[in-house]
C-alpha cells in the first residue's frame, strides 16, 4: 500500500517551489491532494503534471476569501502550511504594508487554515498531522530580514501552542526549519555571491538545501513514522542552527 493512501492533504503555497514539490510528492505517495495557491496559471500547470490534484486559488492574506474558499474543501487529514512571502527591508525602512502583508500570510493564514481543518478533524474524531514551514530565520537574525524572521519566530510558537491544544485530539503539529533553498524566493534573496558565500560558510555541510531535502522532512512529519513527535522544530539546515 502507498504511504499516504486513504489520506486527504491540503498544501498551501503549492503553485511554486517547495509547496508544489510537496503536493506532487504526496500525490505520488497515494494522498488525495488539494493544492492551494494565489496564481491560477501555476495551479493549471500543476494539474498538467498531476491531473488528480484538486486546486484552489485564493489569496491567504484575505481572511474572508480564505474562509469562503476552504468551506468547499471537505475533510482533510494532513495539512502543510507552506505559503509565505519574504519582503526584505532594512530595519529602519520597514513599512507598515510589508509588516501587515508578511504577518497576514506567514502567520495569520497558518492559524486560520489550521483552525478550519482542526475543527473538522475534531468534529469527526479523526487524527491528523500539520506541518508548518518555518525557517532557520526563526532562530537567527539576518540582515534585512527583520519582519520575515519575526513571522517565522512567531510561527514556531504557533506550532508549539497548537501542539499543546490539539494533542489531546490526536492532531500532531510540527515545523520544518530549512536553510536557504534556491526556489523563486531563495533566488531573489540569495543569488548574490557576496550574500550567499558568508551564509554557506556558516553551514557545516557547506551547501544550501535542495527542495527534496525539505519535502522528505515534511513527508516524515506527516507520516505515521513520526507518530510520537509533536511540537517539534526540525532543522533542514546542514547544521546552521547547531553553531
Ligand atoms: P516560493 O516563493 O518559491 O513559493 C511560494 C508559494 O506560495 C508560491 O506559489 C506563492 O504564490 C504562494 N503564496 C505566497 N503568498 C500567498 C498567498 N497570500 N496566498 C496563497 N499563496 C501564496 O517560496 P518557497 O517555495 O521558497 O518557500 C516555501 C516556504 O519555505 C515558505 O514558507 C518559506 O518561508 C519557506 N522557506 C524558504 C526558504 C528558501 O530559501 N526558499 C528557506 C526557509 C524557509 P505566488 O507566487 O502566486 O505569490
């Protein structure tokens, strides 16, 4: 039997990068996948690769639109809160717009989507697993990342709080905390060798993570192989956070 057969999974930010790869991997491992993202063309492209995947186009920064979109989704057993933005600004130039946008997508949407899915799991007495995609940036200050680091740090506390309150309902909640991955987000912020070089030199394994490194850790935390793990932050960082 395939690893996730009989399970329904929702992946946010599944139009590109890590989220798209998670959606494809879950589908190939037998899950029925709902892929949520903001750009319809990305979702259409995903369906060309995996016609079995159901798609949902919504901006998670919009609370009411998210509530309406998710009301059509049905029962979900596995949730990956992956969507995020990285709007980099020096601390002294941080704007209200960037702050509000970042917190609404990176933190508030994870809370809102998790509430909707967890309420349904609890109502039908089913177990579940949630993975929040955080970052090494939740634990370390990085130049120009004040707001991004703050959202990810808050996301880690959300993971622990959810683990505390959802554990009695057999819903596990964990995070993965990757180092840089060369997706669209990674390329925008880390292509400059002047920035990338010093970062790589702080990673004991001496390289950035691959998308599949992150996907494999997410699938582990969603699977029954991590049945006794909840409230944990799993670094996928080549040892960056150990130093
Ligand atoms: P990408 O920017 O490559 O992809 C992000 C996806 O999320 C896109 O499909 C994007 O859609 C979607 N998304 C963004 N905002 C919204 C929104 N408001 N509503 C719905 N969907 C949205 O990012 P990555 O794949 O690199 O990042 C995935 C996760 O991994 C994020 O949580 C990120 O913080 C985390 N991470 C990434 C690292 C990296 O170096 N890449 C390192 C550590 C953590 P659209 O493009 O249409 O806006």
